[in-house]
């Protein structure tokens, strides 16, 4: 009798298990037919943090973003700015991203001569328009000082850049930021010094820490230029590190620093700032970085 009761119990358990399995196969977890997907809870779609097609742009930075010396000597020429320019010869970042609406949805708050310490104030001006993207190109003037000793200390440069991002984030936590590396100043010196006109313009005070006594190739002058170059590399490391802490910030991976500017890409007024062709190359670098599926390592 006991054996018969055990067999009946096992049979009953098996029947219940089979019935349960069939029920689960025919219905979703929350009810409804699995073949139709009715009642099934949908997994939330992940929204990408980086938008590769922002609808508005503000630019902050220094003379490069103002198109300085690209059109006339010792003057800004914002219409050829790599970031927000309107010239067809440049095909600026704003034009590439925004098309016909570029003029109405882009703003340039860069200032010729600005250093990293000035960036926070420029950010404060930019946030009034609530741009979806802010471009940053700053740091060259922190290295281009009257002497090596006058260059902005790296620690101060870091703090100033962090302060500028904080100014932006306080008002616009979701605005994206594109950060350009500081150009290779020693490369610009090596290219521009071939021009007699360039050397004369440099004597007016353009980046004296690097360009002063342009034909001096003594060990002391070489050491001076090497120290400026090292400071630029240190600044670029700071830009990369600080940007990496912000999930809506993209650094160009050193692309502007690595770009080999030739004489065609340099202003034929001062042989140091980008020409219209150089501005176009900067726009292309920015566009590639911003529209890339993944950030540059």
C-alpha cells in the first residue's frame, strides 16, 4: 500500500509540473500570448549620451577661433573661423553640422589673446543661448608668453579648465563639449621661420616664448623652445584628463597637435595663425571627432 501511495504521489507531481510548463509556454510572464507579445514588459531603450548631430553651437577660446590674421594683418576674421565661420572656403563646423541654420544657431565668444583663465567668463556668456554643443580651443596663449617663466603653471591651467567646465555644467548639465588640443607651436615656428615677412611680424610680439629670435639656433634658444613645447604637451594632457571625467565631453585625441601644418595652412600675414585653408582643416578635425560613433582614445 505504501509503495502504491508513493507511485500515485509521484504521478500527481509530474502531472502538475507538466501542466505548469505548458501554461508558461503559452503565456507571457505578465499574461497574454507569447506569440503576440501582449502584456510583455519592454526593456527601456538606452539613449546615447553623445548626440552626433547637435542643433546649436557656441565657440569659446582664443585668436584661432576668431580667425585672427586669416584675412587681413593683425585683425580678427570670424567669418573664416573653423568653429562658426560662414565662408564657403572654410566649411566651418557649424556649417557642416547645422547647414542653412548655422548663422542663426551658432555664436562665437572666443577672444583674441585669451588664456585659459578667461574661459570661464566666455562660458558664462555662451550659456545664455543654451547651446547643445560648446567648442573649446584654448591654451596656446598660456604657453605664448613673454618668457618661459611667464607661462601658466600646469596646475593652474588644470584648475582654470575645471572651473570653465563647472561654469557650463552649473547651467547646462547636458550640453556637449568638444575640446581641441593645443597646436604644436614648435612645428609652427619651424614652418613660419622660412618667411622673412613672418619673422618681421613675429618681432611685434607674437608668441615671443617660442618665436622670439627665430633664427637663433644656439643651445639656449633650443632649450627655451623645448620647454615651451613640453608645456604645450602638458596642457594637452590636462585637457584630455579633465575632459575624460565628463561623459559629455570629447577631446580630439591630440589630432590638432599632431596635424602637420604647412605653409599653405598658415596665415601669409604672420606665418603662425591658421590661414583659411588651415581653418578648414581644423573644422574637418572637429567634425570627425564630434560625429564619430565612439570617442577618440
